[in-house]
C-alpha cells in the first residue's frame, strides 16, 4: 500500500528556525520524504528562501526583500529570533538549498511567493536553477498565484506544479487542470474522503498543509492523501 509522504513545512520548522539550512538539514536527517520552502526575490534578482515579503519577523533586520540586495540580506541573522543557539543561520538562497538536497532522495516543494508581490521573471529564474542542478524530477513548484503555474508549465512542461489555495474553492481540481498542475496543496480543513475521491478522478495528487496534530495526521493517512506538510516531520514519521 502506498504510504502518505511526510513533507517538512519550511523545513523542520517546529524545532528549528523556519526556512534555514538548519531546518532543512534536520528534516533530511530525520527521514522526511520532502521539504517545503518559500521563495522571494531580492532587488538584484537573487532567489532567496524566506516566507514573508519583509525580513522583520524572522531576522534581526527590517524592510522589504524586494528593496534589498542579496549582499544586504546576507548580513542578517535568521536564527536568533527562534533561539540564540541558531544565531549563525542566514537567509539561504535557493541554490544553497538545492545544493544540500542534490545527493539525497528528498523531494523539494518550492513555493513561489508571488501572490502579494509579482516578482518579474521569478518563474524563469527558478526553472533555470532547477535545470542547472538537474533536479527536475526532485521538485514540485507551487503557488497561490495560479497564473504563475501556467507560466512555469509553458517554460518547463517537465516540472510538476501544484495549486495552493487558502479560502474555499469550488472544485479545485478543475482549477488545477486549467493551469496544467497535477497536484493540489490543500488546507487541511477542506479535505475529506469525498474530496479525495473527486480529486483522484481528475488525477490530482493531494498534499495537505499544515498538519501538526497527531489525530489529523492519522486521519489524513487513512484517507490516503499523498502527503502531509508538517512543521514536525520527525513526529509525523513516528506516528505514521
Ligand atoms: O505550501 C503549503 C504552505 O506552505 C502554504 O502556506 O503560508 O505556510 O507558505 P504558507
Ligand atoms: Mg509555504
């Protein structure tokens, strides 16, 4: 029987500062099947791994990433806000993360954070990096901004893409097909057995976020979702 895979949301972000190399290494080490990460773009066109559009919440700096150069971002401490033990963590580039995943079997879900800021050319840059690393089979690109997935498909039909959504969406599988996605990354509150049946009719993989509670992990596993995306991959692996 096919198992439900475990993806580490922003890395092992329940126990490490989110979206840092420490969090991704921990996820790989504990045996996560995949990692999820968020990408934004600097003023000088570097693709960096950070959830928010501003650095304020997860670093010791302040300001918008789109107004800063990578050299400026690289001086920031991206770990101390979580725990002073992680004060050496920096905001990684996408290249940094691809490098540490390259010789592993871990899947990489790159979430394009272009729903609030339409970063010009982000899709092309990300596709190019995945190709440079020859990691086409190891990545899934997702976004809340579905038009971006159509762009990715046009640029790189070989890459798997997934729609994301957070408000109720009627028949998300139809929306996925419209933008050539083959997976739906769904908020846990919308997923039920009936939902899975419908999605499977449209050949969509279902990965559910953000699942941190044991009971929900077990229920979703019984429903045979393709993956859960969790802040606590180590716990999830033990439970499932
Ligand atoms: O990809 C699932 C999840 O990461 C989407 O929400 O806000 O955590 O990026 P967010
Ligand atoms: Mg995300």
